[in-house]
């Protein structure tokens, strides 16, 4: 089976969309599928193209048997409405004009959001290639940009919502990562049998229990401090100012340190704010290769998963939850809804009110004072992920779905 997978994000970029696309694609190749990924020249989230990719407008390579076609994009940091709009639109156009044109025939086309202009590219490609279209919906975009205040209600948002519904209706299947996505789409009138949930997960061989003292602490002069980490994109959605306020509350405890790993639109502002508050207990580390992320999670005593206090985020299931669980580390979760239900079901962490530095600080102190509880939560999380969110099993289920879609199209 020939699979054409269109995703704006792909390693070496960090983030859940890139990781999910790569993890699925390499497993499909191992299972015998012929997979071509059309993606952008790397530039997310800081808008900087790595030196290895700067010389060409179209770059083809093979990664673990995956044929990867990287097309031109207007590189832009993940901030500012108009530049990001150009970033999104440029990939939609180049993915068709360069990527799909060069990719060749396909039996099925998969396109993954965010953002869903990628879905428009996937649907168009499916028409050009006479292949069924599967639309993967990671976030309910454009609802997310509306709730975050990136765009006001008006003609543009109304157009985007009509486009969104058109893509759902024309897809052979809509794949979501959270069960609340299915409920919402059915409420909007999408046929229930069309919507399939294949959640994120973790590779148990990569995200596993590793040695805490692995050189990272030594490099950052953290010694045997209680390390509270945030690993991931530093974006508008995450409300990371709350973590700085929490660090400010705990600055009197010299044994607790905060570690930020990653990049994003808000990173420079967070660094400035930490400087203004003179937070000597906060350390910032930039983007790391994906293979190093388990080491940063392992060196942590607890890892944070915060989001802004918005109704939209009650319907998400962040992929980093499963990676932290896989590394046997306890979670402090600042998200309501489906994510909270998952952490509580796993017994893998403490749940606090979103954007509430006081309750976050109390949860950190609870685990700092009770290492046996922290160990038990981490152990519970790893067991839960291995039972319910193994990447191998999820990739197999997805590949079975694609074969079903191809069979129905003949």
C-alpha cells in the first residue's frame, strides 16, 4: 500500500505533530507500506532553517525507509498572525506544487492538522491522485485560534469554519486523538462511523526509566536539587507565565529548581520575565534533538503539563503526558477535561487548576516532601502507558484503518 502523508511538521522539528507523523510512518514502513511524507523545510517553532536545509527549495531524503519530500516554506516564528498565515499558506501551496507533484501515485492520502490548510492540501492531492482522503484532526482549529485571541470573530473565521466542515465531509475518515473530538464532530453533524480515535502514545523502548544523574544536572549545576521540568513548545496555549509565578513563590527553597526545555513564540518573553523577577531557580535550555528528550525527562523529579484555562483545552490529550509517563516520572497537570481524566485513571500525577501558581506550588511541595508518592505516581504512569498507549499497537490500528479505507474505495 502506497501512503502519502502530508504534515507541515516533521523531525528534526520538535513537537507532537512532528513526532506523531514520524513514529507512525516508520512503523508503517516496517509493516510493509510504502510511505512518502510531504513536509516543510524545517523552521518550527523559531522560524530558523537549519544550515543543512538552507540551500534548496525542495529537499528529498530517506529516513528509516520513509521517503521524505521537504518543500519550500515562508519560514516564520510561531508568533504574529500575518507571518504565521503566510507560513501556513506557503506550505499548502508548495506541498501541492512541489511535494505531491513529485511524490507519484498513492493508494491513500493522509493529512494532519494543525493547521487545517494542510487538510485542504490533502483533499486536493486526493483528487489529483484519485485516492481516498483521511483527515487527521489533532486540534479543533480554527476554534483554538479564536479562543486564544489570535483572530477575532468575523468573515475570515466564518470562512475557515466552512472550510473545516467541508474537509470533514469529504474525508473518507476523520482521525482524532481525543474522544472529546469525536463527540464534538458528531454534535456538528459528522457521521459517527466516519470519526475514529487513534490517540497519541509513547514508544516504550525510547521513553523508559533512565538514570536521573546523566550529565544534564552536572552541566546545569543542578546537583541533587528537586528538578521541576517543562519540556515542549513554549507557546501561547501553554500559559507558562504561571510556571514563572510558581517559581517566584518557591524561590526561598534552594533545593527546588525549574527547567524549561524547548523553544517557541513565548520563550524570549519568558526569559525576559524571569530576568525581571531575578529567578535564579529557573534554567532555560533550547531545542534539543528528540533522542535527548527522554534524558531531560529522566533528570527531572516531576514534569509539568500546563495549558491556558480555556474551554477548548478540556477536549485535548497532550502527547507529552504519555512520554512523561513512559519515563516513570510523576506529572503535575494544569489541564481540565479529558487530560485530567487520563492522569487520574493512570494514577500518574497531581492535578491542579489551570493558570493557578499557588496550587501548582503546593503540588510541587507535596511531591518534594514525599518522594515515595512521587515514585509511585511515576511507576503507575509507566504501567498505564504500556497497557493502553503503546505506539506499536496504535500504529497497527491506524494502518488497518488505512487498508480498510483503500478497500472501500475500490
